[in-house]
C-alpha cells in the first residue's frame, strides 16, 4: 500500500481539515470535488466548485472535478435507502460518490480514500450503521479513512499497515463545530465559507418542486433542474407548469430555459414578473397567468397589457382588467408558501 490517497473535498471545513491532517503525515493527496446543481454552501459567491479549488490551492493539492449527472438524478428519484425529510438521499449520495472515487483510484494510483466525515454530525448518513452500509456498498471496506473521527472506528487498512499514524488522528463526534474551528485556526486553514455545507435537496420548497418534476416531466434534463432554483413555481394542470421571476435578474434568467413548445409572457405597460410556461396556455389559463403577473406588480392601472412570445419569437398581446385575489391561485403553487405571495419592490420588467 502506497502513501497516496484520494480525498473527497467539498470546500467545507471538515474535508479541508481531513486533507490537511493527511498532508501533515506525508500522504500525497489528490482531491476530488463533486459538482452538483443542489449545492448551497456558498449562495452568494461563485459556488462550491470555486471554493474547493481555492482550498485545494491553499493546501497545495491536485484537484479533479466530477459532475453529478443524469445518473445521479436517477438515483435521487428512486434511492434504494430512501430520502430524508426532503428529497435528500444522503446514504445513496455517499455511495454514489464513493463508487465514482473507486473508479478513479487505479488511474490516479491511490490506495485509500479520505473523507471529512464526523461521526454523529449528520443524522441520516453519519451514524455508525449508515457508515457501515455506505462503506460496504461502495466496495471500499477498510479503505475509507476519516481523520476527524478515526479514533471512534476500527483501524483502517492504511492504519494497520502503518501508512498512517493512528495516534495522530482525532476522535471528534457530534454536531458542534467548535473543535473544527479551533483546529482550523491552529492549522492555518482560512476562508472556509461553509463550515456545515448545504444541500438544496433538504429544502422543502426545492424538494416539492423536484418531486413535481419527477411526477410530471419524465424526460427532464439538467436545464429543468436548474430552473427549480429560480422564481415561483405553479402547476396549473398536469401538462402546464409556469415559473414567475421574482426580480429583474430572474426575469432574464428564466427566459434562457425556454424549450420547444414553451412560451414567455411579460408585462408591456407596467412593471412585474416575467413568466415561462411549459406550453401555450389557452385562453382561460392565459387570463389566469396574466392575473398572477398583475398581482405581483405594485403598479396600479385599469388595464394591464402583456405580451406572449414563443421560442420562434412570434409575439401577441392580451390584457387584464384590474387585480385578482391572490387566494385564487396560491393553491396552485408547488411546495410550501413562504410569504412568496407578498409584493416585492424589486420586481421590474
């Protein structure tokens, strides 16, 4: 067994510490970061991939990016070990990533795997029974070293063979991050924006939107997944879904996701959200969509004019008279309503 390992590096605190502890033992580390459309650890920056690269550069390790693709989404739809409270398949997600890592071990020349897992930190995937299942089903029994909690597990193969000094490993457990934060200060690890990480699959609204997508659009693609994170979503009928932008930026972003058969509806003589609809809505649903757009506008007019545009840029207009009661359409909203029906000053066309 050589002194080279693959590390799962999310860019968060725990995985960064795990890598640093191994480097300090003379282990040659190659990091792998899995990119996911559901990462939420750095919502106001360039994202998890960017942060993982920064940490890898800070630690001086090589890093490879692996996307969680359509095979991952198929697993999310029907995970063998079930979902958490949302649509999060935590156990199967770990198995998925570790199987992918195992496939890389021979080409990279690594003999074991490093993770930043802490026993008892995450309720679904980091208790002993779940960890045993993950290790067995990933095909990496005895080869996954968890430097932060190693003292709470039987020695792994690299520990048994003396590749790693077990006495230098830690025995952290539980959900507190204070020991990790103190250790980061001691080891000189800085700029970690997501000490606990984040996954949008645990969010009840995203989870509801994803279930709706699985139920009504079996031929979805990655563009549909990214659209789940934008705007307000309403299911008006089994074959008609609409997404309303919540601000100017979202009004522009949702148009990018137009597909064959979809239409784009936007205000003409007032400020308000734009809408993408999965198909041409027909007269009755067109009026309903217009009333919804008008509801989210703060402008007051007797007549609101809207345009409707296909992917071929064919444009027509229709109008709405006055404002409707929001209760008439909130029942169509996908997922819990979190004050999303409130008027926003930022809406503008």
